[in-house]
């Protein structure tokens, strides 16, 4: 904007402010985003001085990708409707998968129970009471054979929310595909496989950070050559946000983790353009509508810039950030649960306007239980209404050019770079070393804990109104359809894994585990050894225990 016109606008704005102050009164002293960013009453071109369209926005499908990773976005291909599902034994989740496909879901997302997430077999003492409760129980290849019975892995994209034992689940997927006659190069889907965020937020670890990153990199390396359509890591901010972070912390820590994985793969000797296109992201879509949209847009712009100029990627596919979104579980309330349908719809809409590639909408009863069939159907229908009925998929990035949205996108970016500077200082210029040092120091956990405390204080003081929680409360709880996991499932799964151990070739298992440990000690890529072991029905617990002998287990440093 020319200086003369800028001064004219500044004068006009000042005069308007005086008139507004004389004729109106705000209902509160200060307005903040859910993350605590102060929001002005009005945004004008004065808030985005020197705004350069080509540098800040560009066009969809082209650098800097602010407006979207693909040329025609949802006018060409809608986002993938990918509901998270998993409970009980493999046969139970197989039935739910088939049901979700029947009601219009276009991709499968697999939830695993706590023993599977933590590397225990279902008959381990630590698994007692948890088998099949929060996801599907998986102990051996036999479970995966049942899980995907009647589902052609060459035709469906499958996502796996698994981290510490991700290499085990990846090996099972490869083995089942082979049994189905599906070439590995045709496999599509995503492995979460993001261990760094476990040490920041989710706390589901087995091995120390160094060996954990090594296993992640093994999968990236192997997949680059053998499963080229498969997303090797879903670099996840979702759990960082669920732990209480601000939007800017979610953005910064997630992208920093992504850069750390890039550096780990480069140190392995991989070409950045060989693996970077198969890195994907997983973000939370929280309650603050515009803040979330700004976060998504800033994420694409930052990733594109850093991949192009810091890491020297040449392919546009390496600059292009693609992401899955899940609506915010921590925003759901046990009070007045039907109101969660409204929250989820707006969070889903923010994800769509922010340009997501796939989307999971939470079910309204998830603050109370695993989702009922009715609740999960409404969650799917929410996405279908957004896609087909309200017109937001007809044009690309419709909020671009909004003074507020562009200012907030810049603000998200500014705060992210402040965190990048701190992480790079910790790592002497390396994101990987800075992340590992920050984990050791408790830096990330303290930042997230402080943010969570500040938000909770706002809720308790009534500064943030949470409908049904600290305002508009009702005494009578609403009954919701119950979802029941039969305790017999645990007994059946224990008996099943026992039967597998009794009928398999135990000598072959013993030899496979021995070769795995030897390869781990030599520092080799372990994916082929895992594939070999799962094919002879080695259990998850046996494989994880073998690696514990080499890598040890992680114990968190207590930081006060």
C-alpha cells in the first residue's frame, strides 16, 4: 500500500475508533483466541503491511502452498473421510471397518488397544483389564489376517495409529498384503510412527529417544524403496494439542519434529527428494475457528520454505505439506454430550477451510465411552453435509485475503519461528539434536504444561465460556446409547495367542528373534528381520522384548 494511502487509511481508522468508542461498548475488556492471542476489534490492510501476494499466498498446488497442496483441491478430489476405529478382537474391528465402508467412509484408520501400543502381548500381566478396551488387540500375524479379512489392501488406504511398536505393525501389513497377493508398491496408507511427540506429550514409549528415532528411520528407508505410495510417518501435533498446548506450540513442535526426522534420514544417507514426499502430518482442529485455519495455512508455508531452502529439496512434492485432521477430543464434554455434535461440526469445517487431505470427526459420546454405532454414523454424516450441502468445497481457500485471517496466519508463523530459534539453539543448529536435548531437559513438557495451566485457569475464572461446563449448565445428564465391550473378549484373545504359540514353528521363531537381536546390535535396518519374524508368528511382546535386550527401556527424567 502506498504511504499516502496508508496514512489516509490510518486517519480513517482512528476516526472510526473514536466514533465507535463513543457509541458502543465491548462486552469484555479483552478478547483472546483459545490459545491466548489478543484479538483486535477490527483488522484492515494496516495489519498486514507490505503484504506480498506471491510470497505469502501464491496459488493452490504451487509454492508456498499457503492456499492448498493441490491445484483444484476439493473441486477435483474430496478429502478422505477416515474415521478412527478399533475395539475388541480383530474380528470385531473387521466388522466395524466393513460397516464404516458401507456408510461412506473412504479410508480406514486403525486404533489399537493399550497393550498393543505399549508392546505387550494380551496375556502379559501388564495387559490385564486393557485388552480390546481402547482399540483392537493385535498380538500376531493371525490377528492381522482376521482384521483385514475380506478387505483388499490394494484398493483401500489404511492408517495405523501406532508408534513405539510401529515397525511391528508395518511388518504385519507387509506380510498380510503378500498373503493377499497385493504387491507392496501398491500399498497406500499411513503409519503414525512418530516417536518424538511421544516424549513431548503422549508418553507411550518403550525405548529411549535415540533408538526410537533409529527405528522410525528404518521404516522411512525401507519404505522409500519398497512401499513408495505409503506415508512412512504421520508427524503428529494432535497429541501435543490434546496435552494442552497452544495452537502455535502444536504448529512449532510438530514441524520441528518433522525437520528432525528429515535430518535423521539425511544422516542415514537418503536423498531428501526420495523420502520427503511420503512424510505426512496429523493436526488437531480445535474450537477456535479462525486460529485453526490460520495454523493450517501457516504450516504449509513454513514447511515449503524450510524444505526448499534449509534442506535443499528440489521436487515440489517435497515442499508440499499434506495432513490429516482430527477434531479435538479434549473439547468434548461429558456434560450435555449432544452439544459435541455442534463443536465437532465447526472444528471439521475449520479443517476443510484450512485445506486438510483427510478428516476424522469425533463422535459425540467419546467423553463417555468408545463410540456407539449411532454416534459414529452422525460423525460420518457431519463430513458428508460439509462436503455436499453447504458449498464450502466449491472454491479453493475462500478465506484468503481476509485481513484477520492473513494477520493471524502471519502471527502463527511468527510464534512458530520463535520456538524454532530456541530448539536450534539447544541443538547447535540442528533440529534433531535440539529436539533430543529438549526432551532430556523437559523443555517441551514444561511449555505444554504451562499452556494447559493457563487455559484451565481461564475456564475456572469464567474468562473462557465452555457451554455446559462453566456456563449454561443442566442438572439432568442426557442418556446416550451405550457401547459395551464384553469382558470375555480378553479371555478369548488370551486363549487365541496361547493357541498360536502352541501351533507355530517355535524353533523358527527362536531363530528369527536371534537374528533380529544380532542385526540390532550391528545397527542394521530392522524391517526385513521383523517381516521374517512375523511371518512365523512371533508375537509383538517377543519382538519388543528382543529389542529391549539391545536398546534398553526409557525412563523419563523428572523435571520440576
